[in-house]
C-alpha cells in the first residue's frame, strides 16, 4: 500500500468530490491519506473529513503564508486543539516562505517556533514548508533541537543537496512530490538519489503540483503512483521497494499501526 503523506483535501476542488477522490486513490493502492491544515477555516473541514473517512488522518497548523492573520495561534492554542482530536497526528504545515512573503518574516519565524514547541510537547511530527529560506529553516531547527526532542518531516522537498545533507544530520524525514517527475528537475533528482530510502516519504501536495503525465491538471492522491514510479527510477530500485519503504517510514514517523 501507498501513503500520501501530504494532501489538502479541504481544498474545494477535492472536497466537493471527495468520495470519488478517495475511491480513485484506493484503486491505486493508496490506503492512507494525511490531509494538511493551513488555516483555522481549513481545519473545520478537516475535522469533518476525519470523522467521515477511517483511512484519513490530519494535522493542525498555520501555513507561513497565513501567519499574519492568525497571530493568536500559539503553543497553548495548538495544544488545546490537538487534545480534542485523536486523528490529528502531526503539527503543520508550518515553516518559512521568503519567496512570496505573504506574511511578515518575523511573524513567520515566531509562528514556526510556536509550532515546533507544540510538536515537541506532543511528541508528534512537525510538517515543515521551506521556500527561499534554507539557512533560516535549518538554523531554527538546529537551535531548537538542541533542547527539544523533535520529529521533523520536510515536505515537498525541492532544496539543495547541502540543505538535504543538513536535514539528514538532524535526522529529518524528507518527502518528495510530483515535482521529481518534471522534465526540468534533473538537479532535484540527483539530490534525491543521495537521500537514503530510510528517510524518504512520498506525497502529492494535491490539488497542486500534478506529476507527469497529468502536469497542468488538478492533482489528487491517486496520481501519487507516478511519483512512486519516478522515485524507483531515481533510486534504481523496484516500485515495490519504494512503496514498502516509504509506507514503513510514514508508519514509523507517525507511529501508525
């Protein structure tokens, strides 16, 4: 079975046809989905999804783009939300995005650290977004992990080999998306080839970033099979090994039986 470690099922393009989306994913061996929270409004939909579908788990967090709007979401707020929902198994999507700067950099950093503290206190993984902020992301994680026990999943990795190596030094897990199938992703493929299988997960980030041969269309969890196939090509191994390894890595990281 395959696990989609990062999708946004609350997005209207998926939410409005979710029964069909879930059926299509199951037809492609996708047994479990982790739907990722980005705002308080998205979490309201996620709670409904978790109640309806046994095979779907969720997270709670504020995306770095949105941190200016949700300054009240601090450690105490996150802990209070998590305790109400057993199927919330991760904190995030949090992190830093200095490419768009939709929120103030300082606000993003404060929010990121609050999420880190919550994940550590709860002993569940933190799902990290990093764009144009490799050094800052690494330095914050490195600094916080000196004093905290932290499980980290870097989602939709597109960073440099140096960044990947630094994350591995911190015992992070790294998730790859359909971007690895893109024709201009040779450098990324080379970096991914150097990441040990024991640290890798797969995701769709749907409805975004549809892999080839669906690029330009809305993405959905069933398309993860193309990312799995490309990863097996990059790692020069079989598709079954990629499926088994990434699934076992997810279960280990999220303590899912």
